[in-house]
C-alpha cells in the first residue's frame, strides 16, 4: 500500500495565524436554503400550477438542490403541510389529478430518490416540505426508553431533545441537518460495534437508525375507504418490514423510536499511524483498525488522497472526564473541516480548471489542515455527552460526490476486508496517476457498524427490514457486522465516473457474494456507475441491487416482498419518481393493473377514471406506459373486466 506521492509538511507555510485567519474568513458560512418562493398566481409561462390544489395549503415554486448541486431544479412545485391530515388530503388530491408527491427534508442526499435531474416545473410532482410543521417530539416510554417524533424533525433537534431527557443513541449520521423521515428512508447510520467485552444496554442497537423503529404512521391506501388514509403499524406487523427503509416510496408522518440512556464519550484522533499499519493483513501486530475496534468499538478512518497516514477517530464510552481530555458541551468541534481556508479552495478551483496534477498537493494540504486544526482547536482528545461527539459535519463543509457500499461480513474478517480494499484503492490511485489522471481528490471514509437485527429491538417478535443495506443474512449468522466504504471527490472531476465504475466492479466481484461476505449499496450515496456517472449502470440497478437483498433473505422479508408491500400501500404509485419506477417497479398483478380504485375488481368506476384521463399522460390510467391514455389502455382495461385474480 505504499504511496507514490507522500504528503509533505506545510506547517511552516501556513503558520498558526494564517491558518486561523483563513478559517475565520470562512466562518460565517451557513446552510443553503431555497432563496425564494413564487406563488401559483405569479408562476411563469411553462410552469402550470397544480390544478384544483387543496384549499388552505399554499403551493409555490421553489428551487431544489441536493447536497452536491448535481441535482439542481430551478423551480419545482412545493408545499408545507401543517398536519398529518393535510398530508392525507394531498395524497387523495394527487391520486385524482395524476400527480406524484415526494417528501422533502433538508436535501442532504446524493442519489435521485426525491427528484431526478430531469424534473422541471411542468413535471406533475409536488414536494412536501415536512420540516416546518411535522416536528413534534414526545417521550412515550421509559422502559424501554422511546420517543415519538415527527418526520420533519431534524436529527440535531431530536438528539438535543433526547439529551435534555438523559437519553441518546449509540451512533448516528455525522450531519445534524437531516430529517428523521429522510434518515429512516435510507437507513442512515453512524459507526460502532460492541467493544471487546461490551454488553448491550436496554434500547441500544449497533445497526442503522431504522432499526430503532418501534412503530410508524404513514399515509397508505385503504381499500375499504377507497382512499388514502393514515395507518399506524408497529414493529411486530410483518408489513412494517417494507417501511423501515423505504427509499421514499411512502410518506412517513411520525415514528416511535427506541432510544437508550445517554452516555459520555471520549473521542481521540490519531494521525501518526500509517495506512500500511492501520490496514495491515489480518493477524498483524501493531495499531491495526481491528485493534481499535476491540478496544473501543467505535472507529472511523478518513484517508486523504496520496497521503501516508489516515485521520483516525476513536470513540470510547467513558463515564468520567479523563484528565487530558477537553470537555465539549456542543457538537461540531472540527471547524477546520467545516470552513476550508483559501489555499484549499484555490487548489480545488485549479484542479477543476484543468490542473488535475495538483491533486496530490491538495491531499497533502488537507492532511496538514487537519493536523493543525486538531492542535489549534484542542480537538485531539475531547469528552462530553454523546451528541457533542457524534455530530461533526456542518453544512459549510466541502460538498463532495461520494460512492457508498456496505460489506456484510464477520467480525473476525473486518481486517481482511480493509486490507484488500486499501491495497486495491492505493493500486488504482497509482495506476491512474501514472497516466496523469486524478479522478479522485477527496478522502476514503471507512466505518463499521452492526446489522439491523431484530434481536436488538426491545419488542418481542419484531420484524426485520426488507430493504436495509445491513439487514441480516439468516443463511450466514456469522456475518454480524458491516464495513462501510465511501470514496469522495469534488463534483465534475474529470474521469471520476470511470474510476468509480472500475472500483465498483471490483468490489462486487471480490465482496459481492462470496463465502465470507456480501455487498449492498448505500442508498443515499453514489452507485451503479458507468463512465457517465452514478445511477447509470442498468445491470447494477436492475440486477445486482435487487439480488443483494434477495440472497439469503426469507421470502416474507426480502426485496420482492418489500417492493410488493410498498405497491400495496401505494397502488396509484403516487410516492415515486422515474428513477424509483425503474429500481422498484410496481408489482401489482397485471390482472389488477386497471383496478384504479383498489376495490378488488375492474369495473365502471375504473372506466370512468380512465375516461376522465383520456388523451392525457396521467400515470394512473396510462397502463402501457407510453405517455398517453388511449385505445391500448382501454383495451387492457376491458380485457380484465371483473374481479381481479388473486
């Protein structure tokens, strides 16, 4: 794993005063939010307002931009429901009008799960911003501890609320600008497995946040009512397996989460351990990644490109403050990573402007900035309540593209997986750089979690997720952990698609389905690569991904059953988009495709619905999917007249 480009020392160049001055100049950065709203009465030509929109709910045009700006829609119809009842009204309106509804949180996501890049203001879709009103929080149980929370609540606000009640979580995503609904939709996770000798406490899970769900209220089709309505399911309901991670194919209103007694954590940083030592072959002596897992259980490695020593963070449960640790009483304690100095920004601009050969210099600069920042900010060794150490990425940080994969394996195999990956990564980086190609200018990020196992849910007979990237494999009970791999680069870096594609193919080949491992994609990140970029490889999207959640899973809780359940909850396919329709096509039997009202038969009401949509592109009645409701669709309806077949 030796590097052809080592980071040189730049400490003398920057200096303490210059470093802090650069940080201060960028310290006023804030979260980007859509700049304005344009009410329907002032919509420009070409942006038809959603027809007959429910009275009392304002709908407006607003921009949508995802985390990296790679999905940027100048104007898309958006509204802010003020209650769960509003969401139900909107669902039934959308069904009548042939519109899609997409839940929108803080837009901290990479993949096209909310909207696709092709979306425009004329696309029949309305975004539902839940962050304004669906933000309630209530402790509903003490044994085990549980909190009921609105889907629009931010992770920041939830953890602050829990901390004030003496509660917390073992691990969670590092950013706080995430909605709870969004976190659950993609199975958001942190890092952490039990340290050697550590016992699980009440309410604790080492899997994703989705494994904390005890009950969930959604908007779903009610066949008896012939309409969409609120429905609450608890963790013992087999149907909930499709909702624990749903990719946005449902509208979550609120959720009850299992939590735990809060703990104090110590977070120590290391930058003196080489990648050769940290990711050495299994069984090696020294400071290996595996040894830190044994000691503390909670570990993250950030490896800047063309540098020798990763930035290693280690969290240890520590009830009392160690003498040398700095106590922190708020989160986000790495300002050097949240506000890049001018030197780094200038290098990025030069790289993107046609000087990719500066990538090794940029990697070295980022390493030096981190090393200096840990010193100047007193961040090498910190201690405090869990929230203040678990949240450390602010919206002002450098926004990079990222791929993401979860490798399921056994605890004893972690070091081997990391050694294989690190060796391949370093080899690829050197192979590309030897050709003067530098497609990756961000770090590798490595985390390890447990799985979303029902044994860590304090509710008997709990179901397991059908779509979580870390749902267990009953045929391999020895696979008890997931190794998460992310590789970052600045958006639009030349050649990144080809690099990601080559690495992804290798990962599937080496870890995808072997006697010692299986691999799944991380829903929120980039995957399915070709040279054109992410989510463009149809084989990965239509074959690898579904199969990874079929293999070894019981029929009642696998990919196909989950997709089928989501279709039953939403037979009109309201809560979807073009990308999800390819990834998760509707699974209603063809005999029932024309049963628009969901009453179990194709009849006069369904015919009336089709005629009301005649010559339009309404997706409800467009049975053959050709973009027009016409004779072929009518023929399909008439051919299935009568009771739907089971």
